[in-house]
C-alpha cells in the first residue's frame, strides 16, 4: 500500500494562499477553500497545513485571541463562520488531513498594523519586543510560552484536527550586515544559549501536552533547512538558526519532541545548499520522519530564475529514496500548485502522484491494528462496485485494486464511506480500515 505524506502549506499571513484578499464575503472565502481542497484531492495530496495563528490572532472562534485581520481586513471582526471548522469538514470529506499551523511568538509582522483591543500587544505590552518591522512576544517570558501553549491546546481539544504544526519563527530572523555581524540585537538581554533553553522547553512541553490531550494528533515542526552553517560539510548559510533563531531542531528530532520534522529545504539539488545532501543529513539525525519542505513556489521565480518544474519532481522522487524514514514532503505553497507553476500540478497528477496514498503510521505511539471490514464486490458495464461494513474505530478506509499484475491505491475515503465504484474491471479489490494513528487493518480482499 502506498504510504506517503503529501502536504501543502496554506498561509493566511499577507493573504499568501488563502483567502486571496481581505474582506471577501463568507461564501467567496468558502468557495476559494473548497476549490483549493478539490485540487488537492484531484492531484492526490493528503494533508493541508492550514495557518490558523499567523500573528497573535485566530482563524477560528477563540476566547483567547481576536479574529485575524487577514480574513475581514479588521482584526477582531468575525467573518461570519469558523474557517478552521469549515476547513476540517471539507478536507475530511475528501480524505485529507488538517494540520493546524501556529506561529508561536510573532505578535505582528508589521508594527504599524492596527490591532483589536484584546490583541496581546495591547493587553500585555510588557511582554512585547520591537525588532525590525516586527512586534514579537518575548520567548524569554513564561507568559509568552504559556500563551502559545494555551492557544495550541485550545485548538487541539476543541477541533477534530489531525496535527498541529509550528514554523521556523522562534526568535526573528536577524538583521545582518554584509560582514555577518548584527546591525541590531533582539532586545531581551539574553544569551543565545539562554534563548535555546526557552525554546527547547517550549517545544518539549508542547509535544507532551498535545499527546496528553489527544495522543493521535501529530506534532510537526518546520525549521530553517540548515541546522548550522557548515553542517553537513560544504553547506553554506548566512543565517545560523541554532545561534540566531534559538532553534536546536536537531535536538528536537533526536529527543522525539515531534512526530515529524519538515526542514525548509528550498534549494536546488545541486549547489552549496544541496537539497540532497541536506535531506540525507537530516534523515540520519533521528528515527522520526523527516518530510522536507520543498519550494514549489520558486519554479520560474525571481528568487530562482530558470528553476524548472522538473526540479520539484526530482526532489519529490528523492524524498522517497533518501534515508530510512517514512516517505513524505510538503510543498511551499498551495498557491503555486493552484497556479500550476511551470506545469508542476499537471506533472504531479499524471506521473508523480498518479495513485492515492495514505499518510504514514506512527508506530511509536500505537501498534494496535484495527479490525478488517467485511467486503463485497459486484460488476457492471460502468465498472466494479465495492461495498464494505463499518469498523469501530476506523477513521478512514483505503481502497486498493489489482489490474493485471499490479496493485494500486485507488482512493482514501472518510469513515462515513461504505462503497466505491472503480473504473474498468479490476481482477481484485481490497479495503483496509485505518485508525487515527494511521495504522491499517489487514486488508479484506475479493477476487473477481
């Protein structure tokens, strides 16, 4: 059975991916999200990483933080529905996982942005630091760390999410001169090692807290793609994430403080920041999955002129063969797939993702196998129809078919599904139940 994490980030900050602009009507926002999820299903992606807290705000109904201004144009103004709840319902109906994406410490991306009266900048100004254009919740403050944990756990408990996800902004990216020295320092008076201590404690507590609330919810982290300049040998980087961002992401992977790591490997296969060399190094650092972030948005871009869609296809293929971790990767971002940048979505649909795939399991959390469904199959001119029984504890059903010598994963369906019509005349059909941990039952097989 095909097992691969095929995700895409959907950013709300600055309306990068969704909604396409502020102030759209409820129906227009929902229509855009449905179209996005329809395309994800069409090209056989299986996870949306949906930004729900870009800057101390919420794209869901929260009693802690105000509605995001990226929805209506005004922070604190309700869009008239709950976008996260809507996303979950629509995605799950298509067999797609929802990973709620939080920025833990950024208060505002631009200090001139108007804020609601209950935004953290106004309610707790003593915990806010100004740096470059940002306003930042000081990670050295226990209030800041507890605030981030509170909003993450609030969403974990109240929403039927499949994962929580945090990005690379722990401390803000530095303002460096050409000689590599800081133009200004983050104004917290702390040393780099002290900062790493604060961030480490946050990551560890976040993981354990989410697992206590809902152990099946995957915890994912997406750090800067290079742990430290010169690691692995020959790798160059202007930013030292370990020193500048307080991100000892290798430690988190080694300690098992995440269920997957998605380092942002946005560079080409060949070069001083080699995608291949970096992916191989990351996958040697721990036993948990490393699902690299790949920069689909850089196809034919000003950032990387001349990058062809084939670069991304090759990176996907390398993510399947490099190291021993479960296969997977995440596209930055869904907008470039919607645009079919350089023909990438067509290539993925026809070749790279020609069959559906289940998200890999989490055997470090659960090895209990669900029961198998009972299965019946019948045929007609329109194709073969599979019907199966409900299985207690099933979260999804995976349908496979054998045409000639080869088995294919045809569809991953929600737990409410009980039948599927398959094209052509498969020689055999198999259906497996899948639980919340991604563990599959033994398949029920019918030959025809």
